[in-house]
């Protein structure tokens, strides 16, 4: 098995997260992509949103720069109400860049105990999924990269619309190698549960 070259600082942070007796079976990083499913929609929507917000501000200002020669009037501040909408549009427009930079700091690891999703940088975010919390295992491949989906989060918004977020390892190389390591983790956990239940029955007898 070959490992990706992971930056030293991220690799060191990953090692410090390991518990006693925990061993890494597979580790890797997402291959950064500028446009992904979860960002391209926001980017495309941001173009007309931001354009309209700027147009509204210009219209509210009468398509001219404020004239303070006759003094200040509170109505001159009215066009500034469009600034939050411009800011929201710019945030959506730059979301592919933020996502790209996040991928450069994300490390995935599959150990003999759990799945670790770690995002480094100035702050550190670590998510862990034990084997018994993995309810599914779906592989998607795209050329030399792919995704491993291991769970979903479902929620409803204020309009009672259902939303789903996938949890997994995204856009990773050697996705089949990662799947083998993950399947091994699942199988080991299942075997441990069977042995535990078997020992429990023996104690009852």
C-alpha cells in the first residue's frame, strides 16, 4: 500500500490524534478541485444575486456618487442597505476558493478503530466515526479519484424542506484501497460484536 505525501505538520497532527493501540490502515488527502457539486451551484447563483444587489445600490443612489456639497442627509445612507446582500453574494462567489483551500488542509485516515476526518490550519477540527456508526458504504469513482460515502445527515429547514448532507471521504486517490481498509474495519467490528455476544451467552449459561 502506498500513502500520499501528506505535509509534515498535518501528518504530525494526525499522529497525535491516535489512541493507544490504534494503527493507521490507510490515510490520504482529497485532490483539490475548484468547482465541486456543493460549490458550483452557489457560485452560479451568486452571479445574478451580486449583480442585482450592486444594481439596486446604484439605483438607490440615483446612479451617481453622493453629493455632500449641500450637507449630509440620512437618506444618503439608504443605498448602504444593499451592502449585506453584496457581501452574501461575494461569499457565495468565492465559496469554491474557500473549499479548495480547505481541501489542502484536510486529511482522511482509516485506522483499526475508526475513521478520522481532520482539517488543520490555524484551528484544528477532528471528526471521528467509530465502526459501529458506519451505516453504509458507497463508492463513487471519477477517473483516478473517487468518494466513499459512509453516512448521511438529514434535517429540515424552517420551511420543512428536507436536506441531506453526505459524510465521507471525498475526491481521494486510490479510492478502492481506502474502501478495502474501511471494509476491514467494518468486518473487524462485526466479528468483535459476534464474539462479545457469544461470550455473553456463555456467561448466562
